[in-house]
């Protein structure tokens, strides 16, 4: 093993060190392939509020073989409505602000990790380009945890196998899961193994927590500071609404297939946040997604009227075909990520 | 910025490169501080089974401002009982097999990430020493997701603020949360902010999923291959039981405050798995944990009678005082981690 303290006597240690660092630096900066160097990484929870629960029966159970009786009094104070984030800070940081990745409904931050067919996801795409990334689980989802039903959270909804297949434009419409048919030219990895991996990451969502989710995102942004946010689907609607509440916390906002909009009457609050939004393919044959995009375009029209800068990327018009609702998991997901990266570079947010 | 293609003409590029790499290598291998180099990282889900649900009413809701009516038919097939794992593979791997970190009840893999007071957790401790680490969320917990209640999963249990304070030996027994008192000399970061951060990571557990959890862990081990497993609390009981089912998948098993045991009648199945177990402090004054440890010692006695090698580390007897149930989060957590690392080195599992 080389000993770093044994330098040739003909050169001063400081000169050798400078030389070694100079030669090693390019490898550390070209992180698109090979090992990736992190300055640090970690995770935290933010937000939440206290709720008092009373009148519940005491719970007794024997937890496991060889354990001791567990007597849980569920009455008392609960900390609920927090959210979770995991961050990775690259050694060679090139993004000028943090980059936050917000997932959609029935999903968690796993959306941006490894794709269902095993490729590196968008988290890694941006990390390798020098962005400090924060992948989060919104309130109620994944590692954010969830609260007592129905006393605190209400109305969990679960998705069976056929639902995302047909609703996320992987299959070709109603009945396509039973038929086993997909959109022609579709880019989602729709083989049985990959779709199974995707469905393993689907989690319940609640219909009672929208305000808590937005409060959680504001707490996250207050902690990490003004950021670039990439938000998907339901997360896109939350992002627009959160940006209307706290435009000072957004340096740029990218919306991937937003499933809703901000508040139309407050569109002007977004006039100073650079925005990009995009949808995938097949919106001409999927009436529901076509209507959602029409809503988004109307909302964006109001933002533009107020002086806002919003760019729409029309993927099919650029010759990029076959994208499902899960653009970041599609086989051509990195082609789309590169469009986002180029747009962020053009906004002066990367150096 | 230094240009790697401009070498002094007096030296051949190859010679310079070799020199630079030799000088750079020690920095990459001594990763206990400073940047950490990852060969790769990612996440996946494993396991699960299909369950058919019928007879449920159709759910209609307007998901968000500017969205379109969502009509969810919850009837159909569900993939349930999967688990989640995130892996980090260091560029300089020194562990001879993967190292898996399994959490306890009401918790997720966050247990091993950043501590509640912001220090790097055990995941990072072992990663920095060259272990390929896998931090998982067991079936039902965190990013593993959860299934319809009560049709598939039953009996979720939630923990109010006072419960871990009093049950995990942070406070000094019953009533200590209300009193705001802690064990004398306790190592858990028990200031209000840190305890709040800890409670933010507490999630519900279910009383109906033990078999699914064990099946998930076997699926995880089958995917990554024979491993070192570090398991905490409820995870320790699961680990002993899983190791009895598949001893071939364990190279070593470390149990941190196991809350239960394996199956006594099958203790001999553990005879070829090197094991270490430990508890923290205050077990002489906490009757419940004292009884749990007595159970564990009885079980370990059976394993030893069958020829198994099991080491107990008695922390207070070694002069390591004040440990709560959450040893990995205690202020002296890295002292304990170093004991585990030394034991793994002595077993020949690290080079």
C-alpha cells in the first residue's frame, strides 16, 4: 500500500501534493461514469405538528418469540405531518443551489432512485452533474410515516395492479392490463419483472393531507434554502401551490406531467420564478391527461400574462416519442433529463 | 483549472499518471473523514405476493386544484409484502461480503442514517470502512409501503411521544416523559430538538405481518448473497429466526438489543453462524429489558450447547455506560460500532 508520507527527497511534499491533486482533479469532475465522490450525505425529517389523542384502549401484545409483553398506551401526544429527505452533496458541486426532487401521488422518493429495470434514476443523473440533490418522501408517504386513521389522517387509497398500467399511459387505455397490451412505441419498461418492481414501490396516499404536505415542503425549503425543484404529477401541483405561497424559496421550478395547477387567482405570484413544464406522449388519445394538460396550459397562460417566464417542452414535437406518465423511469428518461439540465444551465444555475 | 493533457515534456504521460494515482490512492482509501467515493449506489424492492381484493366501492375524488376527477376502482390484484433496500458500494471495498442493516419495530432504515442530533449514523461508519452497505425498510414500514387495512394488513399500532422515551431507556422509567427526566449519564441525545427528530422517524407497525417480514428478508438475502447482518431490537428477533431458516445466507450476525429470540427448539441451526449480541445500560433497573436479555441469554445458551459461537459484549462491564435502546444513535454510538468492526475484522470478514 502506498504510504502518503514517503515522498522522494528531491521534491518538497507540498509540491508533490499540488501536482497529485492537479492530476487527480479531472477524474473527480468527470463523474458521469465511474465512481462518484460525495462531500457528504445524510437524511433528516422536517415539519410536523402535535396532535393529542385520548379515549383509545390500551394495546397489549407479545411482540415476538422470546420477547416480553408489550403494553402500549396509545393516548397522548403525537408528532404528525413531518416529511423526510435524503441528501447527497457531490465533492465537486456545480449547481449554484440545491436541487430537490418531489414525487407524485401513491409514490415516494424512490421515483428518482434506480428505475424499475435497474438503470440509475434522475437523482443520480443530476448528482453526477454536480448538483446537491435532496430526494424526499412527502408527508404521509414512505419514510415520512403516517398517523392514526381515522383520528388524525383519513381516507387512505390503494392502487391495484391495473391502475397505473392504464392511468399512467403504459397500457393502451381501459382494459389494457387484462389484455396485457401497451402503447405502441411506449418507453416505459413494461416487461412483467420491471412493472412488478414499479408496483412494489407504489404506496397508499391519503385524501386528507394536502395542507400538511404543502407545509412540509415549505419546512424543507426553509431548511435547505432557495432551490431548484423538479416535481412530478401530484408533486407538480403541490410545487406550483407552494411556489405561490413562498416564491422566494424557488430559483427555478420544473414540472414533469403536473397533475394539477396552482391557484389561478394568484398566478402573478409566480412571475419571478423561471418555470419549465412538460408532458409525455399519447395525450392526444388520452382524454383525461389531455384535459389535465389543457388546465396546465390555461394556468401557465395566466402566469405569462402576469409577466412570468414559463417554457413548455413538447416532447413529441421535438421528436421524443413514447413517454408515459413516469417520464423519469422511461427508457429515454435521460434524454429528457438532459433537456432539463440544459435549461438550468441556460438559466445560469450551474457553473 | 488544471488541464490533464498538459504534461511536462520531460516525463512520459504514463509515468506521471502512475505517480499521481499512487499519491491519490491513500486519500481514497482513508475515507474515515472527507469525501467518500462510491463505485455505485441505488435501491430496489424485493419479495411480495399477489392478493386479490373484491367487493370494494369505487372511489372518486378530485385530486388537486386544476386536476381531473380521479376514479379509482380498488378491486383487483395487489402486490403486497415487498421490502425496500438502498445500497452504497464504496470504490475501495474492504468487507468481503455485503453488510445489511436491519431496523427495529416502529422504525425504518432511517435508524442507521443521520442521528437525531445530526451526526453520521452507522451506515456511514461502515461504508467509510469499505463495507458495501444495504439499509432496508422491512415489509410494512417506510418505503416498503403497506397494504389495505383490515383486508390485507391488520392492527396498525402507533407510538405517542412518551412511549419510546420511557420504553427505550431514554427517560428514567414510567412517568419520566411528563417529568422531563432522563437516565443519569444517558447517551441518547435527549434534548427536545433531537428527541423530536427521533419521533419524526417513528412509523406505525402492524401486528399481522411477521411471516411476511421474514419472507422479505430472505428475498433480500437471496438477492445480495451471503452477508453480515446487523439487526436491531425487533429486527434482531427476525434476524435470529431468518438465520435459523437460511443459515447459508449469513456470514455473521450482530444483534443490537434484540427484543426477542430465535426458535429455541431449533437453536442448533445457528451453530455455524458467528454471532455477537449486546445490550446497553440500565438493564439492572429496567425489569422488562432485563427479562428480555435473560431470554436472549437462555437462547444463546442453547446455541452454544449445539456448538455455536456467540459472543456477548457487556458494554457497562467494558466501561461503556449510558446506552439507551437506540445504541446507534447514542452519543457514543461510534465506540460501539468500532467494537463491531473489530469483531468482524477478527472473523476474517474484512481485509
